[in-house]
C-alpha cells in the first residue's frame, strides 16, 4: 500500500513538473498591458484633476498659472457662485434653476421611454403580430437617423400641437428619440431569456401582462439599469434639443452651463466655470457609480446579443 502511494505521488510530481510554467509577474506582456492602462487612465483623469483643482482655487492663485498644482488655500466660493449667483444670460440665479428644469425633463422622459421600449421589445420577441418585422425595421432605421435633419419637422409638429417651448414638448422629443435604441436593447435581451419560461407561463394560463409583470420584469433588472444609465446620460447631457425646443425660462442645465462658460461680459472666472461644469456632470456620474455592476451584468447578459 505504501509503495502504491509513493508511486502515485511520484507520478503527480512528474506531471506537475511537465505542466506550464507559472507566468512572471513582470513579464513583457504584463508591463505593456498595465503600462498602456495606466497611460490611458492618466489621459482621462488629468483633465478632471485640473477641473477639480481649479474649481477650489481663487482667481489670484489661478492667475499664477500653476494649473496642475493643488490649491494653496481651498475655497468653495466658486461652487456656491456657480450654483446660486452666476449669470446665465439675463438671470443671475446660477445653475439651480436649470438643475430643476433638467430634473423635470429627465425623470418623465426616462420613465416613459423605458416602459414603452420594454413593452415593445417584449412584444416583438414573444407576441409576434402581423407586421411586427416591418415595425421593428422602422424602429431600427429611426435609431440611425441623425437628429439634426429632424429638428425642423419636430419644431413644426410641436408648434402645431401647442407644445413648442414647453417642458412637455421636450419630454416628448426625448421619449420619441430614445425608444428605437431602447427597443432594440430590450428585444435582444428578452430573446436571450429561455423560451421555455414563456411557454410554461402560457400553458398555466398567463396572458400578455401577466407574463410581462410576473416573469419578464423581475428577470430584466440588469437591462433596465442599462437603459436607465443610457437614457439619463443622454438626456441630462443633451444640449441641442434643450436649446432648440425650450425657452430661456426653462432651459436645462447644459444650456445654462454654456451661457456661463461662453459669457463675454466681465472677468473670465475660470474657477466658477470649472465648478459649474462639475455640478452639471454630477448626476450621471452618481447614477453610473451607484449601479455600475448591474450595468455590466446587463450588457453581458444580452444587451449586445442579436
């Protein structure tokens, strides 16, 4: 028995010796890989560092020209001014008004477009109807049409409907333009789910809405997070639709940011401009970092599957 055990151990040792050698931690491949990643990180983080450091400095220190150095004396006055007293045209109430305008635009646009697109994708996969492929083709075609060539027709339609220059009109525009790509994402995601679940639910007597709410919806949380991040980022950061379809009293935050940064009156306050830029980009960043793991899961689980 002892000899058998000894032979097995010797055989295992020989097998281990013949196996692949462990890779060195500092191999040329790893050095090139991590070196490239570090360079790319620095490339994207350096402008952010300059923005944050500049927003925390006073104008006398900024005029010294050391844009990469941390502030000698930290001040939050530029942030306060950017939020509450910076002039965005004729009004000097900062970005606070534009923030609440953006909230009123983003929340209903995101909710309506995601709900409609998820139902569209679910119906296109599990409840085929006559003309469904033509409908899907039109949606896909619509997602690749440049927005700029549709501005004038949309202005005419909103004017005739009495919605031009209102928050409701801009919500409608964002909802319409967000549905094609979201429908594609939800359709691909639902097509990756096991078809047996749908068939079993049909056998048990579940209908259209019963299957959607009890089976599809609970299994689609990662995909809803993907749609949420895409829509919030696109709508919150939008400038073109905001400046075309609204008026100064209801400008979104990005349009007011443009008015602050490109103002030609008085002294150029770079610290206020940087603080205003950071304030405008905080909402998409917070949502992404809060739900980043679910975003990756949604992409991996079917958002890019055909």
